[in-house]
C-alpha cells in the first residue's frame, strides 16, 4: 500500500473539481462519462479512449505505475463516491475491488492490477471516513492518492460531512461490459 500526498498540481486538482461539480449539477457521473450499461455506476475506458479529464486520470495512473506495473493494462474503470460509502447499497463494508459485472453474472472473482483511491475534496468538517486496508488505516486528505494491490480487503468507516473519492482500477484485459445487474430483481 502506498500513500502519495499532493498527488496533483493545484491547477489540475482545481480543474478536476470544477469538472466534477459541473457534471454533478447537470446530472451526475453519467453526464461526465456517459451512460453505464446497467445500474452499476462504474465506467470502462480503453487506454487510448478520450474522455473528460483523461490527462488527469493518466497522471494518477502514471504515479501508480511507480508501484505496480500497469504498462500492459488494456484500460481502466473508474467511479466516484461523493459523500457516500462505496459499494452497492446492500454491501457497504469490507469488500474487494473486482469485476463486479462478471462476479454478479458468473460468480467469478477477477481483480484489477491495482486500485487507486484519490481524494480531490475533503470538507473541513468531515469526521470519520477513514480507509481501512486489512492491517492499515488511512486518513482521507485533500489531494491524497492511495494505491494498493489487487484483491485487498478494504472498508470505509462511517462519516459525516463531505468527502469525495475518485477510484481508478487498471485492468490487464477489458472487463465485463454487459448489462447484468438489476437492483429491482431479488
């Protein structure tokens, strides 16, 4: 596990926050990334695919490459958590980042090369919200990047206040992109 403070130059952090705020006002991440194939709010990007703030995502991935070899990655998935704990509503708590669609459709566990958790915004009045990683606890701080290995169990403690995390997972091969999750089906 690696923690990098001041991961982005201030001008890039400001641009990322402005972009995120603009799209939250206009309808959320689907306005930023396009519509996902189902109700799972994760988006896939081929390595050379153009999207808003691609250069910032690549800068964060390049930092991660100092700790995990992602030179062979086919692409990456991403999502944001804006003042919510990560996970599906019924699965908050300890989890491992995985190909969620593959797991839900076939029960197969497949992990990314590594996981990047970046904190572009932490309000001054936020309380709690630490990132727990098996044997370590990380305090979320503005402009902090946390990079950890595949299949690592992690959790976000309950919190109050505003806290935004951007997650990026590079993958060796493209992950499942077919509709597979319907929260209305039990």
